């Protein structure tokens, strides 16, 4: 069972990586109506994530595949019980990806505005629903004796779940605005700094409520890693406040880095609060899923461990190299020059 516990944390690591990387993609997409004053500005914003958004999105595929192979019972219960919200996330991601590829195919203003709206919606829907889903996983959902979800979509839209969705929505939005400020110049960069001041305050308030609620809930559930939940929540709170202060001082790199640390520690706190369960039940005792009763065989986990040991460092190295290659700012002058050449 040692490998099962290891894979619980590996799955957690993969989802953390996804939320950090695709999180700022969502934020950039949601910022279009606020920062894209004209088509050049909107192209400038979109181009900040143009080379990396699809690479960032693959993390959720890897996380889902790892979940399927290492915890098939968890995967089956999660994807059947949360079918509708996960379907909405999938459709939103498809709409967003299509919009990135097709937006520039015509010069029509109506054409571009339509795909811009799809980018915003395709970013906001997953940003909210991922928070709802993970909040409910930590809180617990109604599972029967066969580990089947017996609730509805409205069951997931409880106060804690909605607050979790609001927090991820605001957190990803602010994280993305920090990224826009870090990667652009001119008016877009100035506007992004101003927007982050307002969104950052709203994020701090919502996140504080959610983290306190999570700590109280973990304490009530007698979570064995309660001290870890408290410590990680404290680090997340300090990093979030620090990112807002750094933005006030025009330290864009620091603000973005601290925003990433906030997401890492906040999501890690959720996994600490969940441990050793993978999907608690709000119904009769013993109907929930734990690391031990939801995991694959030791043989399967051994093969997966060797594969992860070999390929995960390669993936991380390749992604790091990609960000290094595309590290420069996306300038307005360059977009304008490209527009002139195209015409």
C-alpha cells in the first residue's frame, strides 16, 4: 500500500501543476473584456499564452490518466457522479481551444468578437467548476454502499462548493492578470497592474474565508494531517497578500511567482485535508473511498512508478525549456508590425 499513498501525492502534484499552469491561461482569457481595448490589445493578450496554452492543458490529461490507472474506483465514481460539470468543463476547453486557432482566420470584427466571447466563457467555466468539484471532493458527497454517487448537480452547488468555485475563479483571474502584466508592454501592461489591484483584494477576501472553512472542516473530520492543512493555508494566505503587495510596487515577476505559490499551497492544503480519503461520503460510514480501497494493484503501481520516474523529469525539462524560449514580452509594436505585413 506504500505505492498507493505515493500515487495519491503524485496525482495531487499533477493537479497542482495543472492549476498553476492552465490557471493563468484561464485568467488571461477572462481578462480580455477588461484589458482588450482594441484588436491589437486583444491579440497582444492572447499571444502571451499562444505558444504554451495547449502544453499547459495537457497536464489535466496526464492527471486524469494517472487517476484512472492508479485509483480506478476513484476515477469511476468521480467521472460518473460529476459527469455534468466535467462535461461542461470539457466543452468549455474545446470552445476555448477552437477560438485560439480560428480567431485570426478572418478580418471580420464580428467573427473575432464571437471567438473572443468563446475564449472568455471557455476560460471562466472551467475556472469556476474545477473549484466546485474539488471543494466537494474534500467536503464529501453522498455515496452509497457501492461507492456510487447518488446526488444531483444541485447537490454540488452547496455553499462550500460555490465558495470554492468563486475562489478558483478569482485566483486564476488574478494570476492571469499578473501574467499579462509580466508579458506585455504599454497600455495593456499598465491596465493589467490596475486591474490586479482590485481583483487581488477580492481574491484575498474570498480565499481567506475558504481556507478558514477548510481548516474548520478538516478539524471536524479529525484529519490526520490537520497541522499540514493549517501550515499550508497560512503560507497560501501570506503568498497571496505578498503577490498583491508586489503588484502595487510594480514587481510583476514577484507578483506572478507568489501567485503561483498561492495556488500550489492552497491546492496542497486541500489534498492534506482529504488524506487518507480520496472521496469521503456524507452517508453511512464505510461507503466512502480511501487510498487503500480505491487503488490499483501493487504490480500496476510499480510499473507506473517506473514510468513516472523516467518520463516526468523529461516533461518538466521540456516545459521549462519552452517557457525559456518564449520568455520575452509581447510588445504592441510587434503586433502592429505583423498586422501591417499581413495586409
